[in-house]
């Protein structure tokens, strides 16, 4: 598998990249993403794009900065409004079971997607039965 290893902007990003690589989770580092932000299409560079899961992972490594916190909130809300699934980590995330949280979030998103597909299939089959 092809994994992006390179120069990362922080120790936190390096830790995340090493973990993703160890878990054989294919990713791209700072892969360009077109996103609608404040009425304009802009190119953002999420820290990690998890290729096989159609998700991003953003690491926010600055603490105790109100302006940065506002940027974090704006980014997360913008990603959510665009329907982009994400994992969002702070420096404090490393204090807990951050590895397990990454895997849990991936699992949760995949499970939600399967539930949505099953629901759509159920609706299609119910409509087809009603037409008979």
C-alpha cells in the first residue's frame, strides 16, 4: 500500500501519521479539498484524508487561543455543512485513548453509512411491493 510519509507540521501530526501507517489506513497528507466557505468555493488542505473511508482527520495543535478556537469551530461547521465526515483532534486528545477514538469514529461513520443504505433499500423494496 502507498502511504504518505513526509515532513509534518507538528509532532502531533507525525504521531497521527505513524499510527495510521501502523494500522495500514491509507491517507494523503494535506490533500486539496474544494469546499464552499462563506459563499465561495475555496481550497482547503485537511491534515489527513483517509482514502478508503472518505473521511478527513484534522489535528488542531494550538491551545488557549480564542481566535484559533473560532477558526476550529468554523472549520468543523463548514465541513459538516458540506457533508464531509471528519475526526477532529486537539493536543489534549493525546491524553486519552486517541488511537481507539480514531478507530471508533471510523467504525461509527461506516456503520451510519450502512444504516442509510439499508434504509434506502427498504424504502425501494417497500415501494416496489406496493406497486404489485
